[in-house]
């Protein structure tokens, strides 16, 4: 793997991790200090929906990163 590829992978992994952390930490802050999650979505409170999103979002991002990494590696194999 070349240095530029490593830099791209690091940037994507760090960016994805930081964005997941920001979403995860935003939920308790918004729940505690704003009335944003006082509403209801069907029978569930909006806070529960936002909390579920904060758990599912990193999983989806990890899945997307894995697919991207697989495509990137298969692209390198096609060139050789």
C-alpha cells in the first residue's frame, strides 16, 4: 500500500470516527439542555429514536467504509 492510500484510509477512518462520536455525544447534550427531544414519534419518545440513531449510525458508517475499502483493494488488484 502506498503512502497516499494509507493517508486516505486514515483520513476516512478518523473522519468517520469523529463524526460518529459527535453524533453519539450530541444526543445526551441535546436531550438534557433543549426541549428538542420532548416530542413523540408514534408511541416512542423522540429521545429514544435519536438514541437508536446514534447507535445505528456508526454501524452503517463502518459497513460503508468496509465496502469502500473492499472496492479500493479490488481496484488495485485489477491494475496489476
